[in-house]
C-alpha cells in the first residue's frame, strides 16, 4: 500500500501528464475555431462534465450563493485572466520561447509564495532545484527547436506569459488558503463553467461570431481538452486543499509537463525525434525533482 506522500506525488504526476497532452489537442482544435472561443467552450464544457461528480446538483446554486466570493475570484484568476494572457502571449511569440518562459512557472510561484505564505519560504535548497529544472527545460526546448527572438512583439508576449504565471500562482494560493471550505471538484466545476462562459462572451467582440463545423476531429479534440481540464484541475485543487501540501512544492512537479509533451511529440509526430540535448534536459529535470524531495539531515521534505 502506498503512503500519503506517494499518493500525492502520483496524483501530481497524473495531472501534469494530462496537461502535457493539451498542446496536441489544441493544435487540432485551433484549425477549426479561434483561440478565445475555443478556450471558453472548452472550460465551460469541462465545468458541466464535472456536475454529475460533485454530489451537489440539487444544491448547486445554493452553494454558489454561499461561496460566490471565492468561486468568482478563482474563476477570474484561474480561467479568465490567466488564460486570457496565456493565449494573448503565445499568439505573439514563437513556440520555443513560449515553452521556455512557461517552464519557469515553478520559480515564479516559489517567489510569490515566499512573500504571501508564511509556511512556504524560498530556501536555497528549493531555489537550486528550481534553477536546475529551468536549465533542463532549456535543454529540451533547444533540442527540439531553434530559439528565435523578433524584438518588441516578443517582449510583449513574454510579459503576457509572465503575468499569466503570476496570476496562476495567486490562484493556487487562493485555493490553498481556503482548505476545507468547499469540495474541490465542486469548486472546479464552478470556476471552469463560469470562467469558460466569460471567455466565450469575451471572444465575441475580439474574434467575432464563431464559425466552425462539428467535424469529427474538432469534436474529438474539444472533448479531450474538456475532459483533461476537468480531471487535471480537480486533481490539482484537491491536492492544494490537503493539509501540509505547500503551493510551491506542489508546483515543482510542473517541470514534468514539457518532458511529457516532448515524449508525446516524438510518439505522435513523425518529424520529431529525441536528441542528445533534449534527453539531457530530461535527465536534469529528473535529477532536480529527486534532489528536492531527497531526505536531508534536517528532516524529510514534505510534498
């Protein structure tokens, strides 16, 4: 039987594995729909898919009324603002730079939690592990594609992605601070459906009326994106609400997302194959995570 720490680690890895498949699904779906509308309908459907699993369908709106401040705050941060800046950013810069910037999210989260959570400080041990992880991501990105920088447009795109990561960190902190107040699956259902609806409405003046056909590929990609969002965010929220789980430490596992993403690309895309550089990057990331969670003389590191 696995321990509580092992269970948390396995769930965190599962969430990151699911998130790593989003790129392939989005790449297909974006051939049929604009980005903000796609994001909105994806999250709205994800929220609805979770309804049968909340156990509170009859009291759905009653609970919403009692917890509206928390729910709308999480929806605004986690779905509307975060993904608004995310899609705006990746539309301005090459994928290689976007992957590198997003890969630094554990560092941004660690810095923010250092100042906003008294029990989640940025130690030298943690900083060294995070820097190693970022170096590993750099190797993976460089091993797969050339870094290209186009000037002011890229700077704006990078700024948008940094804002995206900052907002994501605050959303994680918000969920963590309200442990036990609301079921994590129910909270996720609310924030996804509300945030998704706002993004759909926001897409209308930005992108115009949606024009797409329910092609088999589009439907399959949209359904998969909705399912992975529903499951991955529910897992993540449930972990953030567990006693003893620290936001920055949990986010260390996000270094695995580009690793899984690269592996999926090698499997699914014939033009991509592993290189010595990218494999070296994966090894560095593995070492950084093992080093962080390795027991030390001062006591074992909790997850």
